[in-house]
C-alpha cells in the first residue's frame, strides 16, 4: 500500500464509500469552516468558553504539554478537579491541543501530559498514523473547536511498528484487518532502512517509529484545505513526540 503524500487517501474500497452521515458531516464542516462561522472567536461569541485557560497560542500549547509531561515523569501531577471540570464542559468544549496517538494501553495522553477532561482532543489508532477518519477528526478539533496544536505521539516498543517490520522483511501475513496497518506503515519501514542488514532490531524499530512520526507530521502540515491553511496563518502548529515507555518522557522529534 502506498502512503498518501498530500492528503489522506482512502486505503480500501470501503473507505472510498463513506456513508451518508459521514458525507453530511464533512460537507457541513467544510462549508462552515470555509465561511469562517466556526473557530475559537465565533465559538466564544456563540457560547461562553468553558475553559478560558485553554485559549492559547501554538507555542504556549506546546510548552504546556512539555510542563505537564515533566510533572508526570516526576510523579508530581496536579490534583485535578474532575467534578468541576465536567460541569464546566457539559455543554461545550475547547481543548487546547489535539493528540494523534497509538491505541497502546500503556500510553495515555491525558495522563502523560497531566491534563483534565476537556483539555485534549485525542484520536488514537494502532501505529498513530493518519487515515480518513483521523484526518476529519483533527480538522474538527482544530477548525471547529479551536485547538492550536497537534502532536503526533508515537512510543517505543510499538507492536504495530514491530509487526510492520516483520511484514516488510519477512512477508508475514496477519489476520483480519491488521494487515491494513502493517501495509500502511511499510513506507516508514522502507524509509528508515528496512532493507538494510546493518541495523540491529531495536535500533530499526526506533528508527521506524520516528520516521512514522515525521511522515504523519508532514502529511498533516500539508493537508488541504483546513490544516495547511491554519498552519500558514500561524494558528496551528503540528509537532511530533516520542513517548519512552521506560521513563514516561515525551521527547520532541
């Protein structure tokens, strides 16, 4: 399978035939966003912003993630007021950042960045890569809800990455739709040196993980029309992060 190069391209016949509700959602999102009816300012005018502290620049949003992760690593997480936060966001939401993360149960973005409910707009799929539905969700989180940052969050010892290397090098076949994941990630395996016999397995897995993060950061930055436009305008930043399972640290990559 060839990885999309400019925008998310459906990877199967099923993906090419979105249902009526999906078409309606994307049509309404595009029309409203292009007309400028949504975004943080319009959102504020229509309803009171539930979390004013979440309205921030992309740079401030990234610094907030970094600081939250530092607290998490040190075991000094803040005592969040979940009851009060739930009450504040019951009618609306304004997360400050979006996370494209892996579905791995050992990596929880809300925890590793020490955030509460309503702060992060999280999308997850094994292998943390962009597909049609992930892209639409991130467009919604940024263009409609006003998040100013997207982080593509990969992690060490990722099972999807390991399986993709085996599929690429050994032609390993996986049951069900798992093969779709390994096929999608094959370009990262190839770019990171999957054809070389000189890379030790752990080094190769790390290289592929980072390559996959870079590939999807680049894809999101140039995705048109919504994300690329916001990046050019300075309203959105897209970055990559690598979560170390051993320490809990998220390093920017």
